[in-house]
C-alpha cells in the first residue's frame, strides 16, 4: 500500500497530468486529422497511440508502486563472518551493512538495491526491482510522444492553413477548425511532447547504455575513481558486473519487467568476486577521509539556497545539486570533503548521539582550522620538541589536540592522528621485519 501513497507528491501528479494532457489533445486532433473511422491506417494510428499512452501510464505506476527493492533494516549477509563483514560498507541510518551495489538514498531514507538514482517523477528510487518498468516507461513515453508530435504538427498545419486549402486545395485535405482554447491546448500539448521526446529520449539513451554496461549512474562515479586510483598499478581495476552486452540486457529487460536475481548476490566476471566493488568503495572512502580538512566557522550561515547576505558571487554561483545546505553558527567545526570556488561541502562535527549533518555552505564563512592555528601550533611544537625539523600534519594535529580544551570538536584530528599512529606502527613493523 505504501507504494500507492507515493502518488501524492508534485512529481507523480505532474507526470500524470502531462501524460493525460498529451493523450487527450492527441486523441482530439487524431479524430480530425486522421479519423480512425475513415481508413484502416487511421484506425491503426489511433490504436497504436492509445496502446503507447496506456503502456506509459502502466509502467509509470508500476515503477512507482513496485519500488527499487530496499534492503531490510539492520541487514547482514547470511554468512556474516568477520571476513565478509570486513569487506562491506556499514549504513548508520539503517543500522545495517550495505549489500554489494546497494546505496543509501537520503530521500527514501533506506538502503536501495542496485540504486541508480532517486527519480522525483516517480517519487521513488530507480533500482534493482523497478529498473525494467522504468525503462519500459521511458521507451513508451518517447515513442508515444513521437506519434503525438506528428499528429499535433499536422493538425496545426491544416488548421492554421484552412482558408488557403478551401480555395486552392483538392477538397480531400482534413478540415480542422481551432477555437482559441483548442489552439492553446494543442500548442501546449505539442510543446510538452517535444520536451518529452528530447528530455526523456536522452534519459532513455543513458538508461539503455547503463543497462548494456550493467553499470548504474552511481557505479559510473565509483569506476571512474577506481580507474584513476589504479592508474599507476600493474593490475588495472576490473569492473565485476559487465558480463557482455546481451547478458547484461537480459538481466534487466524481461517480458515481465522483473529482473533476474535477488538484488544481493550478483553474477560477476572471471577474476572478480562478490566483494570486488565493495572493497574498492571502502578504499575510496579511506582516501576521501585522508583528503578531508577541518574548517572552523567564523561567520553565521542560515542554510539558504541563495544567501543574498553572503554576497553576490556566492549567491549567483550555488552548487548545482539538490544536496542540502547546512545552517551553521560561529565556532562550529566542519570536516570538509569537497571544494568549490565559493562553496564547501562537509560534515558538521556533532555530538555522538546526534544524526549526521552534511551539506554545502559558503566558503567565506569558514577558515581552515589548520591554517588558523598554524602559528600557535608551530610555537607549541617547537617548544616541546625544541627543534626546527619539518612538521608533519599528524604532529600538528597531535599538538592541537593537547592545546584545544574542547576535544569533542576535534574528532577528525583524533581520527587522523590515530590513523597516522597506525600508519607509523605498520611502517615500523614492516621496517623491523625487513631488518630481521
Ligand atoms: Zn541505509
Ligand atoms: Zn530514493
């Protein structure tokens, strides 16, 4: 039942209105331009259009209702040995492990099997179980709208040139009379149809390409980073799910529109295993943690999307994404992981029991905590070590931890410091082994 309530949202309601509008206007014009009662061609044309219009609505509703398939909350694999769990990502929101190819959707607030993207038009995620219906919806919408474009354009042509055809025509041309309202409705219908053909057509192209590669939009990013990470290594990263074009297609596009597989275990290519991609994701996350920097907020920010009070440049160059903006107060600490010229993206440091607060904020509201405390830290460092030797970032963080009283704000420094210690220890171990 929950799936049905998803229709009460601007996305599905707008989509249904567009489908209905185009269908009714096209039917109205078809009856005048190519009447089904006059010829077999006319009948075939109208029936074909009605079938496509019906299929569009049917696949749309099923893609919305079926949903992508969510992992159960607190999910664990059946054979949850330490070795397996060690290779999986953990979702703090769902309090469970993420199966291979599953990702957490912020809008659905659940981990989604083989998540592709969250689609506002179906107010649901596109993933493992509704990928077939979603692709069929796109295909029938584009084909239906192509027929609609032909029918509406011809009707407008004959309707607007009616006087000319009355005098110079053969008398066999369709006689179409537009009132002001039917003309506006037809023009709007034509505009919508052209829009659908272009926008949905592009989406269909990308979806078919993704299905043929067996690679979702999210996996495109992961693979791009994996290839870059392995660029200097002898063994290049092998994407585990690309089984060849036809096998990939057959996994998603079936007559019942239901996919093969349970959305947890996947067929993989030779040389890969169930956890090849999850291990790579964990390593990419570790890299990201290493790149992260700590920023202190020096100027309040309301969380507005276009914060006019933060200056013109900030306001006209917002990050082009639907990711959240986070309100911040002076003194807050944010662990930044992405940088744009006027905006930063990061995790606000909160008390352990609070939910994660993550998003964008204007760059000039913050200073990098490292550079702000640089002088003080270097002083502390030289005092305690009494030498001018080079200062590593981990050392500075360690010094900072002792000099800053409120250490809840310095979670990342502690973590970084911990990592530095671990790295040092492992390097020492390796070195001692070498000596032996
Ligand atoms: Zn989750
Ligand atoms: Zn979602």
